[in-house]
C-alpha cells in the first residue's frame, strides 16, 4: 500500500553545478606506487593514525603538522623509531598551508578538531592533494556542498575516515547482502549509544549545547548506507527526526564546563527515520548522555534473513537461505548458533591475510577497523582505483546532522535529503 503524506516536506538549497563541472563518481587517479602521506593534527588520534600508516607497505610519511611544535617534533621522532625517514615538520595554526605546497605530498590526512576540517580539506584539494578527513568531515550543508564542489572542481579524492564500515562484522554482513543471502533488504538500523566520558572536550560540549538533532550520525548511518548501496542503486529520500528532552544535558554541561547553562538544545536521545527511493527504511539513534553499554545498534532486516550485532551477534535465516548454506532447518526459520555465525562471518569476511588481521587488531583495540580502513585507502590510491567511500558518501552521512536538526526544530516534519550526485530532491513518481 502506498501512503502519501499531506505534510509538505522541507527542502534545503541545492547549488547548481558550475558550467563544465562534472561529478566524481568512480573517480580514478594515476596509480601512486609510493604513496606520500602528510598528517594534520597529530595529537592522540593523529598519532595513532601515523603509527598505523607506518605499517602499510609502499607508504612514506612525508610530513606531520600540528598547532604544537613539541607535538609535531615528537611524532616525527616516532616515525623515525619505526625505521622510516624523518618527515617534514610543520607547526602553527595555519602551518598546513605551507605543508600543502610541498610537491612530495599525495594525500593529506586530517585529524584536527571538527571546526577546522573543512578549510584544511578544501585548501589541500586546491593544492592538488587527495584528502582523507576525520568524522564528521563537515557540520553544515553549506560546508558539505563546499567539499563536494571542491572535489568535483579539482578532480581530487575526498574521503571521510568513517572506520566502523570496516568493522569485521559489518564488512562480512555487507558481503552477505551483496550476494543475496538475506534476500531483499527491507530495513536497516544503526546507532551511536554510550557515554563518551573523557572525550567531552569543551568545544564538543558547547557544540552539543547549541544544536538539536543527531549531531554525530556518521557511525550510525555509514554502515546502513553501505548495506543499501546508497547513491549507487538507491538514494535516501527524506527523513523525520525526534528527540527527547535534555534530562542529562545540562547536568553534563555543568560537569564538563564548570558552569550552568540556561538551555540545552540537544536531547539525550535522538531517533531519525529515513525512507529511500526504493522503499527501504533506516532507523538511526544517538545517545551519549545516559548510562548504557556501548552499542552501534547494527541490524539488517531482509526478506530471507536477519542479522544483528548488539548486544550479541544474532542471525536468523529463512529455509531458502539456510538451504544455500547447507544448514538443517527445523520449522519455518533457522536461528544460527554461535559456531554457525562464526563460520558465516569467516566465509563472507574480506580476504585479508591472517597476518594482516593480527596486525590490525594489534594497532586498533576495536578489532582493527581503523587499520583496515587505512589499508584499503592506501591500496586504492596505489593501484589507481576508485575509493570505497567517495565525497558523496561523506556528504550524505554528514548531512543527517543538519537535516535532523531541521526536522526536530519543525515538529519532526519530513525533510528532503538531497541527491548530492545529481543535485536534486527525489520524489515519488506522481507525488507532485
């Protein structure tokens, strides 16, 4: 049954593509057999990234840059301790400008605070560099469009460093979906739910106080969009978002900032529902305030099966799907046991060597996903292949922040999600 809403959805401004400018779908660049990488922001997360890249073959750490000279010098020495040549060292608020002028840099890897992601990424692309930028890459639609336009105009890769899509479990399930094990996907879920503790930096808390909606959606929406092949064979069409009151927000603000606040825009719990052009649905949730176990709420619901990761891995298959695997069926559906789930994950997981998997887990306590992400990025650039995640993935996933805010602030009204590739809003045939 097709149901039409009487509510007129909100639309956001979509800038026209400049004359002669074209999309960067499946963009390829000449192979970079020796990939020269420069890092901006080499504090805690940046230093971990540098360490991971020291273990990737065919890579040279060309430069490190930080606002602190002491930190930049320390990380340069850290690179030398791995037996690598000393990288160039840059320091200061705008030192990335000089760094990006260096010819011996192919990729700029951005690990700074949220607010500085866009200017650094834009400048790097304008200097002819590929860019990889931490989550969230951009916080507003204006900045998202700026990144898309710059990537298209300069013909440079711009990838957001969304590591959870490279989680072993998520990658295996994505392959199951691609091979049709779960049948037609109907619904997917994702989330970011756990107290963030000492990661409450003052700038992050102040941003949370001022903005409603799902302000950190990329861990939630990234795996969901990968499962549904968004902007490739389907598109997100519109969303509606709802949030609770800020029952804990003001209390947390006082704890982190040492002062009271009169209002707190972000609710403790935000839920966003999304419908795709092909009639699939997505539910993502955000909660970093209330006590709860860590969860990304990852679920895939198909016509022939169901997969969930939290609180514990679960898989249920129809008799037809189970028969493909040679699993004995009792009743109408088959719930897999732990051994069967592990075997299935192993079968569908990417074909990294056991040595690579062990190294990934050694370098990343979250199962190695950050290393898998970096390794795939390096391999694609070295081999001249399209990246796993392009600038349109970045745009779609980051856009949920402002679009969910608009929905919340307007009584949870539907808000159209731009098709960033074709620069249109997508409606059902006959809806207008």
